[in-house]
C-alpha cells in the first residue's frame, strides 16, 4: 500500500487516477501518524518550494517524512516533491529542504523559456529502479522552473537536457524522485509508478 | 531536447464531440473518451477540448466530461470554452484537467487571468487569442469566433496576458482557420519572440510542410490542428516522422 502525502499543496487528482488505473492500492493522508506507518510514500507537489516546506512543517509532516526515509521506507518525490528531498533550494532567496539527498535546487538560467514545459527526453543512467523495463531514453512531461543538482553524481538515475543537463530522476537507496509528471507521461510514466509500487 | 508538440483539438457540445469526425474504426466517434484514447495511442502530445455548449444550464456537463477523461487520459489535456469565473476554473481543474483556456472572458475581464494564475499557478492557465490581420504588420484581437473586433493589438495583448500570468498562449489566426493554406508564420513568429511563454499555433495547417514551417520560421512551441487529423488527411505519426526527418525534435 502506497500512502500519498497530502500537505495541502496542489491537486492530487491525476496521480490518484493513475494509481487507480494501475490497480495499485493507495491511501491519501495528511496525518503524521498514518504517514509514519506507511509502507511506501509518494511526496507530490507543485508551486513554490518555501510554501510547500511551510505546509509540510505546519502539518508536522516534514519531520515524519525524514524519519520514515531514514528508517528505510521507500519514498518517491514527484516534481516539486523531488526537489523537497534535497538539502536546499535557491528559490525565493533560499529555502531549506528535507535534506534526504544532499544537494541544491537551482533555477534555469540562459536563453531558453522558463518554465521548462513539455515533453523532453529522460536518459537512464546506471541501475535506475524507477526506469526498469523502459527504453534507455524516453520522453516525459515536465513543468518546472528549478532543477536538482545532487552532490553525489551516483545519485543521478536519469538525465535530461534543457540548456543544461540536469538530474531528472534521482535515486539514493530508498529515496527516489522524478522531476517530470509520471501521471502525465503516458506509458513511460505509468511504468515508473508501477516500478515504484513493486520496489 | 524539448520536443515540439502536436495537439489535436476536439470541439465538444453537451459532452459529445461535434464536427463530423470520420473514424470508421471507432465504435462511437462522438464519445470524447474514445477519441482521446485514439489520439493518445497515436502519440498526440496533448489534447485540447473546446466546449461549445451554448446553453448555460448545460455547462456542468463538461465537469462530468473532465472527470471521465481524467480517469484514462495520462497525457496533459486542456479544457476551454465558456469559462468565466475562478469558480468555474476550479471545478474543471479539481476534476483532473491539467490546464484551462480562457478566451473571450479574458478580454472582458483580464483580472480573471491573474486571479486564476495566482490561485492555481500559471502552468495551468492558457490564454487563447484569436487574431485577424487588419493591415500590413497589424493584427487585431477578435472574440466570438472571429466576429467581434476588440480594438486590441495582438502583440501588446499577448504581452499583457503574459504579464498577468498566462502560462501559455494559444494563438489562432482567424484568417487562416479552416483554410489549410498554412499557419500565419509572421504573427506566430512575432508573438513567440515577444513573450517568454510557449506559443501554440493554430489555424491553417493543411500540409506537412506547414508544420515544419510553423516550428521553424514561426518559432512556435506547439501546433494545434483539428480537421486534418479528424479526417485522417494525416496521421500524427506521419507529421512527426516528417518533422523528425526535417531536424525538428518531436516525441515519437
């Protein structure tokens, strides 16, 4: 059973639809006690990093998620949820994240339009659990203005090129993340969710 | 590399697809979900549904439609047509649409753009602008299916809606719409370069080369088309194969 963490940011409808379509048992919770007991966690998220962290803290969820992850519970961060797994973000003048993956979240700079929105290629690196049974390179649907830079290059499980080559899939032991929206990335994204369900 | 997007557009009225879609292989070509699934399988990158339901009391039918689509469509989709309030927009988004598109309502009440962007994020606010060429180098915004001039100059309006929080512009050339003589490359290119959000070009696509040109000279980020796909003049795969052969990045 996967527990989707609902901390009041964004719309969970598409993710719920995707899990339902895959017949993956899931629950939605904003209760730290329930989250603490979860077998697996999905941390979704859209919007501003600082506001999301504030909501996580107000719900008493930040600490719980960190404890779960440290205890080995598989966790999948999606989009902003992946960014929250990192140590810090440059967004809004600098914010602290959950620090489950040492690294920084940076803003896209350069000539290309921001946000990075649309279908872009994810190239698999190493043994990416989330990308099992997918081609080495696949298109996924992205919407984001910041990107993750893990300190440890070994944590990079997927790379995407948007002016800069960035980490679009992260994997550090039980802590996993996808910068794109698997729930909107057709069979590639559904396969990623299925892989997580089977981790 | 970011792919250029191909987006089929479906007109729906009271929850049914209208404008004679010719798919003999579909059980029910009037069913938006059947068509949506067909286009998803064809590798459409997104879908746009324009609700042309005229009667106000039948509008809520679109809410059920969104829910129905969202359960099985796992690519982004946009709902447009007749959205006049933040409450309306919320009803559509909570049911699982990824984006909403504002047109006439944005012209009458530009604050709707900023209200929606603040509440739901710019990424889900598409502003549709319908333009007509009204003189050399001059394009004006029209509403009500191209019948009502607004006096608004197209480039200035595109910049204004972007400043208000539009996350994407759906640019339709009313001169070209249905003509199949090609997208209006001049206005598409001008607006694409005048704003920092993606531009979806619409109106005039009729040949494979039109798609190449709208992404090349037109600098569009996405191209929308209806009848050429609905009548199977081209399949999406043919368009994408052609674009790829011409060096344009697409998702295959």
